[in-house]
């Protein structure tokens, strides 16, 4: 406790609570005598799922409540977002009573970075009948800037700016030029569990220079992230590879200011396509992913803008994923006039033009069995059944088809994007992957394996094209996959497929060389 009171946070919680040479100003018990004598439990997911602290104290119970919340705020590292900030507190009620010894149990009810990093909780205190509400926030010195380059020593943008860009004050996130985009539909990063970029480490570019820039960003991928728990993959699911690399690219492309050239025009961001390749297979749990990206070009058109990028993802200096992509900024009129991939013509699914004997794989029934292996669950419940035509499809190797009803309350609409809800394109890709995975299991490819796992195979370039988006009101998502090849390896099998996705009446996604590997983990160790 005494170390925390002298701002030696890294000395207590470890080197992850230190960034470069930034001076630490946030500390425990800055405004009252130290009364905490120890912390018995501290859990980031404890209590009601947002955090828990159980501590002992000797002294003023009101100070004990505040200091328990301060310990949790320091433990989360939120103070790193405002490296010159101090902890300030507010207690919801007065705690009457003399100095006592006892225990305080704080259950965190809210933790957020907007409008400033803060923790709110409800505390039970020895000798106090009612729970005590408390909030501890990290606040910058009076008059200090918290915009780009000013919030934390050595960083242009950090987690604080990312959260504001996703759903807060764009002037804080991007600079005062972006103030007009706050509170209205505009370009944003995803929010919640879909926000997959954390910090800008280096930026070789400048505002309004739209022809080129290079930059390095980072994303921390904690082992307890929801997508590791929900995926059928051995490590990070494919959609996170896509999202984290694309978010890093769009972030700095937006920062350069293409939308500022069309003041007063509402422009929505959409990914248009790209190509990416896994260079090596690596377990990314608890890894910090370095994202090196380059803005290659910007084309300004009436009511829209186009930007192209390339990018490389690395861990510990070793690349593992590389790709190129294009983003577009579109006016309301441009979005309303989208004609899909086929110039407005109807291109039906293969199955509707090739009536065939179909057998169905009941994905929902398998998922309902908690012991069923290699099954995507919870937030990655993207398909419920797969219709299979053995030997069908464009390549005669097999054909897969699935139709799912869109629920406007689906979790991702609130997170992608704030005030502009659409299904993430990467989750459309992920749904086709799930269809392929379920087909592989149904075909028996895992039957002889001791410890089968799904992975993204290396050295197979995957390409995608998007020409539209799935809205909450679109009704259905229809997908198909044409199996191109099934290749046996020493340890398993690799399947490569092409695919498409439709909103009602319009084909809007096209996927080429989407690959899934099923291998025996015990053999490959």
C-alpha cells in the first residue's frame, strides 16, 4: 500500500504498468491518510463481472472505500491513458462513524474511459449498514490538453482516444478539426469487444497530407478476450486477424483528414476489399500485436473518397500476417445507390439454379451440446444449419449453403458502428468459415485425430470484395461456399473455398481462396 501511495505502481503490479519514461502522477491516498492495510482479493472479472476488490483497513471507513476504488483503478492501468492525471473521487453518501478496523468489499458496477477514465462501484464496509457508492476518475490538470499527442507521454493516440473515436468526443480523439463529427453519424472505430487497436506508437505523416503516410500501432490481445472463449479455432479467430489489421489502417487514414475536404457532408466508412496472407501460425493469447501500416493513396470524389493501404502484423518483431486493403467514405446518397457486386443484376445462389439432393448439418443442435468439440459459441453463433450438396458447386468438390435471419438486437449492431449499425464484414467471412468447419467435421476429417484443432493455414492468400452492407432491417443473411480443394497433409487436412453472401436480392460479398486447416495438435507439437 505504501508503494502505491508513492506512485510506484509498476513496483506493485509489474512492468506492464510502465510505459516508456512517462512520469507517474496517479497514486493511492493522495487526498487522505492511507488507511488500507492490505488487499486480500483483486479481480478484473470478479463481482458482477466488472471487477472486485476485498481489502482490510484501519481508520476512516469513508477513506477505505475511496482507496479500495483507487487500488482497482491503478490495477487496471487506466491511469496510463492520462499519464499526467491524478485520481479524484466522489462518494455517494457520507459514512458516519469513528475510525475502525475492518474489511471493505468493492463490487465494480461501471468501468469506462469516456468522458475520462473512471471506475464506479458499490462497497460493503464493516460496521456500516448500507452499501456505499463511489467513483474514482483519472483527471488531467486544469487547462491541460488531452488530445492527440498530449494525453500520454510519447504516444500520439492511446486507448483513451480510441474509445472517444468509437463513441465519444471526436475532437478529443482526432483533434479540434473533427469536433463537428461528435454526436452524429460519422466515421468511427468499432466499440466494446470489437475495438481491436489500442495505441499509435509512430506516425510519419501529417494532417491533410493524403498521398502517403506510414505508422505503427499496437493491439493487446488478452488471453481472456471473449473471442478466444467463443471461437472453434486453436487461437485467434480469422475475423480478429481481419478486424485488427483493418482498424489500424482506417484509424490513421481517417486521422489524415480525407473527410475534412468535404465539410458538412455526412460520410460513412466502409471497407471495399483486400487480400491477406497468414505468414506463420502463432498463438496470440496475451500477445501485443504490432501493426505496421502504410497509406498508399487517397482519391477524393464528389460524395465519396477512396483510400488504399498495406499492412503487416508482427509479434516480437516477427511478421505473421500481411495484406492490402481499400476503404471508402460514402455519402448517404452513395450508400443508397449501391448496386452490389453484379451491377444491380440478380445473381442467385448456385443451389437455386442447380436443384440437387441436399443434406443438412444441424449446427444449432451440436452447439446445444456443451461437450461438443470445435464449435463456435455465444457471440460467435453465426449460423444454425448448413445445407450440403456432396460433389456439387462450381468445382465439383462440394457445395455449402446457409440462411440466417437477422435479429436487429444482435450484439454487434451496437458496436459496429455507433450511430451507423451494420454487420461487420469480417463476421460475414467468419460465418462462411463456420460453414466450412462444420462440413469438415460432418465429413469425418477429425474422426481419426487425437486432439483436432482448427487453424488458419499459412501461405494461402485470401481475397475479399464488399459492395454493400447488412443492415439491422435487411431480414436475412444468405451464404454459399464452393469447395475448391481438399488437401491431405501429414497432420491433417486443408480446405480451400470460394464464397458469396447475399442480402435479399443483392449479392454483396465475394470471397476467394478462403482456407481452413484441421490438424491434430498432439501430432504437430
